[in-house]
C-alpha cells in the first residue's frame, strides 16, 4: 500500500497519522446504524477525538447508511468513504479505510469504532505518542487490562492487516499474532467502553 507520485515512479514521503472511524455497520442490536446514534453525537465525538488528538485527515467509513455523507451529517473536514461490501463484516470497512489512507501521505493510521463515545482526544494523543516511539509501529489503548481503541498502525503493516481483515475479525487476527504491540494504559482518561445498545436501555462492551 505504498503511495506514489502522479507519474507512478517513486514512493511519496509519509508523515503524520490519519484517523479512521469505522461507522459502516447496521447496528442491529442498537436498532439503527451507529453512525446515527444519539443524533449523530457518537460520530461527531469520534471524528473530534481523532482530529483533536493529532490525526489528519480523518476518514469515516460508511456502509449501512449508504454512500451519501449527508445521510449521517458528516462533521466538517471529515473524509467520507463508502464500503459497498460493508455487510460482510467489519473487515470490509477496515480495508476500505486503509485503501483511503494509502491514497494520503499518512505514515500511520489510528483506528476508532464509532461506538466508543467517551474516548477523547487525550487518549488518542497518548496512543499516537506511544506508537511514534515504538520500533514496531504498533500501539493501542488499554482500559482496565482490556484492549481497546484507538489502535495505531504504521503503514508497513497495512498490507498484512488488509489481507487478514475478513468477516468480523477486523485487525484482530493480524494484531493477535504480534508480540510487539505497545499497550497504553488509559484508565485515567476514559472507560473505552463499546456501546451496543441505546443509553436509555443498556450498554456493554462488545469487543468489536
């Protein structure tokens, strides 16, 4: 997934970190696509956390809501990408996000699901700093000893992550095979909880 110049002759120097918000799912347990959850508040929070935490651009992967960004009220400055095969699982959304990131000059990506609304810019900034210092180019937030998001991945891993991102595994299959992931404790900043149900009924951690 190396970017090249317009003539296709040489790789482009990569710098910075792109954000990827995975917001393509139908939200079956929630009752509607989570990109629309709480009037779009979750989506806005995810974009803001990545942007203010140091990511540019911020890519939002859409699916169940259709390809038109106006259907979700996409925050200004966010870059919409549609995953036409979104229904096959989160792997399709991740691949679409990585393809979009590969067309930028980003050196790394920070991946966030749309349903972790209390993860803010301070968490993102902490994990980005850890990834920059890590020889592996891999870092993720951990909350109370449980792996969470964001996950930050250097571009040298993108091709392998994409190859193993199938069905609902996302990046999990590839990352679980690594022993060089830097785990960044963020208990003091957020719960990191993934929400599967509306706040008015029940919320839990799905792990996806």
